[in-house]
C-alpha cells in the first residue's frame, strides 16, 4: 500500500487489531442469521509525510450508508461545543445575514441549527440519508452527496461559495484526502475561512486511545501531516487551537493559499514544534503502541472474567464505534457483557457488529440494576456519569477500559 497523500510506500507498522466488521454496521434481528463481512484493521505510518492511515479494504459507500446510525445531537456536550463554536466564529469573522456558511458532514444539523438561529444563511453537505433527513427536520438545507472537488466546483458555479465552511470529525473519514481538501479551496470565497476539527494523533498515542481506530477512519492526523496535505491542495493553515473533545482534538483554521491574507498565528509554529519535540517525525514514536493496546485488551478481559466469577452483573453504556473496536479486539461477547445501553433510537433494538451484543434503551438499565456500568465512549465520561448518577442508589459503579482499566 502507498500513502494516500504523498504516494510513498508504507512499511512502518503502527497498530494491528486483527479484523473487524465496519464499526457502524449495526445488525438487525434478521441480520443475526446471516454472516458478517469482516475486514483487516491495520494501521501504518508514512515515514515521508507522517500521515498514519488504515489499510484500504472498505470503500466509503460501504461504510457511510443510507441507514448510518451516528447522530451527533444525542451528545449534550457535543451540542454545547457546536453552539460555542458558532458564537465564536460569528464574532471572529463578523458573520451576519449577508454571509454564507456551509458544513461538510453536517450530520443531523447539530451545528447548523445554531447558525440558522443566529440568522446566518447556511447549508450542509451530508451523504447519509438518515442524518440528512434529521437535519432537514431542523430546517437545515442539505446537499445529499459526498464532498470533493467536483461537488465544490458545481456549488461554486451556482454562486454558493462561502465565507465559512466547517468540517468537524470528517477529515479522517475520507479515502481520497487530497481531492477532499481541494474541494475546500474551491468552495471558499477569496477571503473565506475553513475550520477542521479532528482527534489529535499526539493525544491518541500519549493516552492510548487505540479504540479510535476503525475502518471509517482512513487517516489519523497531526498538524504536521495536515499542513502538508493542505499546502499540496490549495489551502494554507493560519491558526490552530486545542480542544478537549473526542479525547483531545485540534481545530485548524485554513484559508485559500492563492487569495487568503491572514497572517499565521504563533500557535501554528508552536504546535508543529510540540509534535516535533514529541518525536512524531521519528519511527520510535510509533513503535510501542501495539503493546499498549494489547495491555488494555487483557485488562478488560481480566476485569470481565473476574466480575463473572464473583457473580457481579455488568452492563455497558454507549454503542459507540470506539466501543465496537475495543470489544471486537478483545473478543468480548454477550456471555461477558449481555447488553449495551444507548440513547439513540436508531440503534436500540439492534446489535453491535461483530460482538452481536444487544443494544437496549435506558429503561433496561434501571430494571437490570447492574453492579457495574462499563462506559464505552470514554470521551463522554463526565456526561454519562452525570446522566446515569442514579445507579449509585443501588450501589452501582462505573468502569472504563481506556487508557487503562479503572472503576469509579
């Protein structure tokens, strides 16, 4: 396999999780009687541009289907993050009724609803039908297509270039990252701004967040790699911020390389220096991640086996993609974890891919009264602990497996 950005041959192993089905391919009752398609889940690092990437096995049309089950609005903390972002961009860029804002991967309208409420014209681009329909129910206009240079050219020709385009947690999800980024340079007005948020590879490694690896994540991103990809496709980075979302993310600000006039913030050079000093431009940085992932797997299995031996009831919360990565890597099945609770009705009544653990609503948790609730989306720990605080009424506790097994 060659690097999806610079074309160099990939030879540096980073993480091998065996094989797994697509992380959001939730199963219906009838699907339990049919075989599942599993793909190798192996990550490699490019030693030329330092882009970490998943081996190509599954195309985007297979992963992002009409019944894609991830709806952003079910996380209250993510909604608060989106609302704060809109207020900050409105003030920083002077957005108003004469501006135009777009979001690529608009999902269910979680962010653009706040743009509309501010009286700013906007539209979203979202290829998955179920989430697109949810956005339309919020009054958000949606272009229901995959984004890239060709779609950007059509939108620009229709007079739909924008002052701001947001792209949250999507840069990692595209197989042709060069074509995707080139689309932003086309979609922006001459002085327009694009913002991208993505989990920071530095945090992934430092905090052992190996379960963020799944087939939908084609790339694992540093500012070093992103800056090079942008420069090769008509964008220039001029600012970067760190945010705690998704276990530690970067928000990168970019402008058109040909017409943008904003000076680069000192934060850009500082972050590039941080990555360099952490060793991210050396092979040693990527060397021991596999062993640390195996340690988490063994810790989780040991905990569940010990709980079963002691007769403790364990349930899980959050039918998240990262949870599917963890459970399939560890080989956990319903005998050790009989159910997972999720707020999203689109997931309830279905089963986790691979492990085939049933997904239930929160009423099941109250009825089952488990001794331990395993929080699979560890990045939402505070939100989930507050939401489910009532489990302490019967002496219930919370557990997390990443970055290490702990009970709280």
